[in-house]
C-alpha cells in the first residue's frame, strides 16, 4: 500500500471524523479530532490486521494520518506529537 492507496481506503473514515467534529458547519473541534485520530493510530499500531492493514503498512498509514492532521491542525503537527503517555501517579 502506498499513500495514495491509503487515501482511497481511509479518507472516508477521516472525513466522517471531521464531520463528527464540526461545530455549526464552520469550525472543527480540534481536541475531539485529535482524540479520534489518535484512536485510529493506536488501534492500528496495536493490532494492524484488525485494522485491515499489515504491520509493514503502518508507516504508510502514519504518513497519511500526518497529512490529514496537518490539514486540520497545522503543518508542524504530527501524530506522535499528539500522543502523551504519562507515568502513573503513586
């Protein structure tokens, strides 16, 4: 799979996310958008086959999601910068 094939396969899902994050047809709830996109990436990374891709295709999905993120959040934003894992509090 290349990035163009990823666009064909995953653009409808991303568009549905954008539609669900729209506020009065003018603004996108960027926080909610980030949660949805990170959920897609997290699920794909943890179990690629369940997401309909092979592990070797994860870099392509990563690049595609980065393109979509940059369209909504700005050119310097990448998926890995959205994921924050913190230490459990003791």
